């Protein structure tokens, strides 16, 4: 069994908790302002403020949920022929024989300083997105050695990634 760490689990949980909690407070605050329970005054200003609070809060909840709870913190390739995708709230089990492709893609939206490279592991029941990690090439070789039918597609530009990886 081989474990490939993708990101720091404690940092991931902190981001998830912070964004989800603050976003939830903003969204609830927007609803309370819209209902007139909080704040004074009336008219269009109240509705614009309430809408703004709800939109900002909802965006923060979506970012917190995606980054903190849904993104894997590690991938474990088991000796039993199963890929275990470890997330804070659950572990997804994917038989390596069910993996069809591994796509090397560049994220279209993200933080400017963050690495935009991602893996998309497409299998019989869906797709798993994984942020770039240091041992990605070793992970791909390990999984492909267990299932030679996996197609590895795409590549990363050295300009985008800032690393020595070249397009394949």
C-alpha cells in the first residue's frame, strides 16, 4: 500500500471551517436584514445590502465546502487493487480497473499564487479532481502499472506550472 499526500489535512480543515462558518454567518445575516429583523431603514438599500450579504456568504460557503471538505488530502493505492481517495468527511473507493483516463489539466479559475495544475481521474462512475502534488508522476506510474489500459492525457506547460514538467 502506497500513500501519496496531496495537501496538509489540518490546513485544509481550517480553510474549510473558516470559509463555511463565515460564509454561513454572512448568508444568515443577509436573510435577517431582508426580513427586517436586523438593521433599520427600508427601501432599496435594505434589499441591496441583504442581497449582497447573501451572495458573498453563499460564495464563501461554496469555496469553503469545495476546498475544505471535498478536495482530497491523500491518495492511497491499496494492494487490493483499489484507489482510496481520502477526504476529511469520507473516503471514496475506486477499483483501479474502473479507471479509464487520467487527465493532466490546468484549472481555469484559481488563486493567482496557487499552482493551477490538476489531475482529473475519470472512472466508471464519475470524475475525481485532485490538486497537483509533488509525487504526481510516481502516482500515475503506480496506478498505470496496475491497469495498463488507463490513458494518460494532456500535460502541463512549464510556463503555467513553474516546474520542469513538459507536455506529453
